[in-house]
C-alpha cells in the first residue's frame, strides 16, 4: 500500500528557517515530489528527489533518505508569501503524474 | 508555455444538469490527469490519460465521464452530480517519462446545488 505522512500545521517567523518532514511507505519507489499550494490555487512544483541527499534550489531545499523512507523540505529566509500548504507526493503506476499526496502541511509565516 | 488552462474557473450546477469541464495544454505532454480536491484535503487522482487513451480510472462514479479528444485537450463531463461532488477539480499534465513533474491547472471550483 501507499502511505504518506506529514505534519498538519506549522508556524514560523518571517526570516527564519523551517523544516517540513515527510515519511512515506510506497510499493516501489519512483522518487518524491514537493508541491506548494496557496489556498484556492493550483499546486506548483517545488522539488523532486529520486536519489539520497540534499537538492538545493534557492531558498528551498529538499532532502531524501530512501532507506528511512523520509524526506524533508527546508525553507530558508521565510517570507510572508511562503504561507501556503506544502504537499509531499509520490508517483505510482506508470506515469509521474499519478501522484498520491500526503495530507499537506499548512505553513503560517508570521511577522 | 508551461501552462495548463482550465475552464470555467467556477461552476454552479443543479443535480439534474449536464456540464463539462475543459482542460488544455500545449507543452506536448502525452499524459493528462483529473484530480479532485475537497477543502483542506490533498488532491485525489480520478483519471489518467496516456497517449489519448484512458489508462487509469480510480473507481470514479459513472456520473463523471472523461474524454480526451486530442493530445492537447481533456474534458470531464458531469451528469446527475450530488452535492458531495462539490470540490476543486484540477487538471494536470506531464511527460510520459520518469524524473519529471506534473503541471497543474488553476482548477474549476464546482458547486452542486
């Protein structure tokens, strides 16, 4: 079966660093995605990890440990506009867009 | 062009109505998807089209009927919906290969009255 867990809500301060964790159990592994979704808007792609280690993209980084079934998204120099839901997702089946999503972590950035 | 365009943005329909949601992409993606997202929940996969053929139907009720007229277009035909079908319906597309992300449209906010 497939299962993805992440915290429901987190709060952080503008300018700070926040780490959003995700644990997963999937039958087969084809990588792990992180998406950002502002309320009422489309999910937008942030990162994709298929190998162990840290992938850095500007203020956002994502880490994967396949042996532990664990990933995290690291957001640095938080801005108010980073307030959103962050979705951890794993592909299954034949296409990379067949995604099973975690419940999402709602991040609130406060001044 | 990295956009997936969905129309309409909002739709209110009665339980006896028939309506259609439309999705379009011009990125040359050969895989297209319909997702349903209820409030404060993650998106849930409904249908997958690969090379214009339905490849996955996640046990979706027959009152939802997908159609892929060509490689750029994806429709979702709606008939005899229930109020609990009210949700954000998201279309997405991707290349048919590994190590690539899906692009999502802005969604259609559907309300069934």
